[in-house]
C-alpha cells in the first residue's frame, strides 16, 4: 500500500493488529470535469462517466459486504455552476434512478437521500420519494445519497430544532448532549463514517458531513472519480485497516 502513488495519508507505521473493515464509507466523488478536460471532452461526458463509477462502486460495496455507503452527489453550493451543467447533473440523477432502481432494489439496497428538499424540482423529488419508499425494507447495503446537501445547513437546522424544543419547554438546555444533537441530524439512525475517501487528489471536506466525520479516517485518492474502480476501493479499505484508530486515547502499541 505505501508504494501506491494513488493513495496518500497512511501512517508510516504498520499496525500489529489490523482494524476490522469499515462499517460505513463516505465518498466525495471529485474530478469529473477535470477527467473530461484532459481528454478534450465536454464536462457532461465526465459526469456521465462519473455515474458509471457510482454504479460500479455500489456493486463493489455490495460484494465487499459494506453495510453503509454515503456518496456526495450534489452540494448546496453546486447551484452556482452554469445552468447547462446543473441541468446535465440533474438529468443524470433522474436517469440513474429510472435505470437502476429496480436492480438496486433486487440487490437489497436501501436508498436514502439527505439534503434540503425545499423548492426543488417536483419530478426529482417524486422520484427520490419513490426510491426511498420502494427500498425502505432492504438491508444489504444502505446507500445514502447527499443531494443538495450542505453540512453547515444541516447543523444549523438541527440547532434550530433543538432550540424550538427548549422554547416549548420540551427540552432543557442541559439535556443537549452530543448524542442528542446527533439525533437531530438527517443521519440520526446511521452510524458515523469510519472512512472518508476523496478522489482527484483534493484535500478538502467541502462542507460534507462535518459533524459525522469527527473521528473518520481520511484517504485522498489521486485518480479522478470516473477512473475509480473496485481495486481502488479495496486498497482504500486495506489502508484503513492498517490505521491506528485511537479516538483520543493511546494506541495498543503504546499501552503495551
């Protein structure tokens, strides 16, 4: 692993005891536009190839037995992009749901959407609702899609919700614990990610799961998202398993 230039961020020391495989993997899928630009192709083609990478990654997660996979499909900041690109992205999401919902359902995938749904396109909202309803009883893989999502907005909304409960007298300020706050987030019944992967070599969270990623391990993969494969996912999981996760405590090596 340490010799693979596509994956950075591993500790320089090998753990004597390997971590178990991550239960929840979150991915910032970055680099569609640059992938296309390097090939002299329109950005829309990069996004189309990015959807293919989503399909293969979801299938890989199923095969590897990963219970939770969260993908950052469209941020609340993406609305500042050119209208033609936004339309391309939304069109691809609609086609992905139409084309893949039956297969995902058959494979035991539960689809869940996090993000702001206020004022969004009625067609895509109806499709999202139908996908969640159709797959709600599946348990093989929980696929959480962050759509029109911004973590700061999510956190602010949770704070407003708890403040309203305090104002109504239903909650005492002293009862607002980290656990209670997490319960007000859109991911309340989802375990925090163990591993965050970001493609394209960028080293930013980009307003993604800021609360939930507090103790996640980060891996930055130099390939653009359309080139991300099952092999990259396997290598990322292997790198994660070699990490020394201390959660603020001491490593097993030091304690020994």
